[in-house]
């Protein structure tokens, strides 16, 4: 998922007997799958958890533009350039939808961006890995966007209305992104031996970080239970990770590529693939800011924000001028 390590601020899951009348009525609406809208009463912890999750998701979308944007001018054909350009543009749009959804919870976009730029806010660990070859762009579409879709399709049923509705369009576009990535890797896998090796190398480097996207194991994800009760989160981390592995391994086999996991095997009794242990030390290091590209990604983001100040100033000045004209006309 694009939001990892989201804390609810709740250490104890209340029984209905422990809830206030407002909390009980709120939970009953959630249980009945009635959407919660911005101006309706909600627990403060619910609001803060949504802000953390939606903002992390939004930050991930705009940071995620960097590793792919770097390849727009180096894509192998004009068609691939156009596809990648459209995809990066989509990611900017996703960030916009999500920042708008977060703003309905009483937080400003300027505040959210300040938290990102000063390193206080987190974004998905996956975007702190480098894109070394064109095959990495295919791997991001196939694996990273595939993992994102696995989590985001259920979020269309999220209890918070603005977030749920934003996910509908985002999921449609992410499905295009996944197909684009898989198509790019298909061409490489069916190409020369060197091209197929390039595809295999990309799979080797992106497989494990993609599994980390779903967040820590359920045993370590102490805040998941409350988020699932509020239906901010629909499925557990391990459920989604298993579903992703089960779907993706046959796709790799079709490409003639080998998933880089010696422990991977089909378990007929479970009806699922068994897979090896994830390197959680690496995951937590990247989350803490010590990944291969953490500093580069944030530095680039801050530079772009600072260089775009004149655009924001111009927009503010135009809005003020337009408001002054309207006021004068009304007078």
C-alpha cells in the first residue's frame, strides 16, 4: 500500500459498552456501511488516522513521479514516451484528489506539504529505490502499481466518503498503469537474451520491496485492528500480500521470468503460495529515511516546491484581483 505504518492513536479497542453515545452511533453507521461525510461527527482519533493515511497516500503519489519521470526522455519509442508521460501525469492527479480528500478533514494542503518537505510525514518505502534501466519502469507498473491496486480496490469501500470516492477513479487509472508495465516487460522478456536478462534483473530488485509495500506482518501491525474496525482499512497486510503473491507468480511464469525466492512453492493444502521471509530490517531502515534514494527524493521534492513558489504567488495574486473586482462590481 502507499500508506505504511499509520498509527491510530488508539491503544485499546473499545467495546460498545465502553463507548459514548456518539461513538456508539458512529460505529453503528460504519458497521452498516453508511459513508461518513466531512461535516458529520466522528471520533478525533478516526479523523487523525484518516489524515495520516490519506496524506501518506498523496505524498507517495507525487514522490512516485520522480523515478518514472526520470525516464520520460529516455523511453525507447515515441509511443512509450507518450504512455509514460500520461502515467506520470495521472500520478500528479492522484495526489491532487487525495490532498483534496484530506482537506475535508480540516487540514490545509500547505500544512501537509510542509510536513512532507521537512521530513515529518512519511511516504511509501517503495519510492526510495532507484530505477536503473528501462525494465525498472515496467517492473514498477507491473509490481508496484499491482500491489497498490491490490490494496486500493477494497478502499473503494472505505467508510470515509471523500476517500472512498477518490479511490474509484484512482483504481481505474492504476489498472492502466499495471497493464502498461506488464506490456513493457512482456516485450523485453520476448526480446533478445540481453533484454530478457534486463527484465529478470528488474524483477530481482523490485520483488521484495513490492512485498514490503503492504506494511509489516499482522503480528507487528498493532494499529490495523482499529483501522479495520473503522473500515479505514479493509483487509489485513498479510491477506493482501498473500493475494498479491498468488496473482503475480503465474504472471511471472508466463513471462518466463523467475521470482527471486528459493522458498517460493505452491501449497496445495492451503491453496496458496508459500514464500520466504521478508527482510524487515531493510523495510524499517528505508522507512526511517536510510534507503538508497530517501535523501535524493526529498531534496528533489523540496527544490521543485521552492522553484514553484512564483506560480503559487501568481495564482494568489490573480485570485485576490478577481475577488476585488467582484467586490467593486457588487458595490
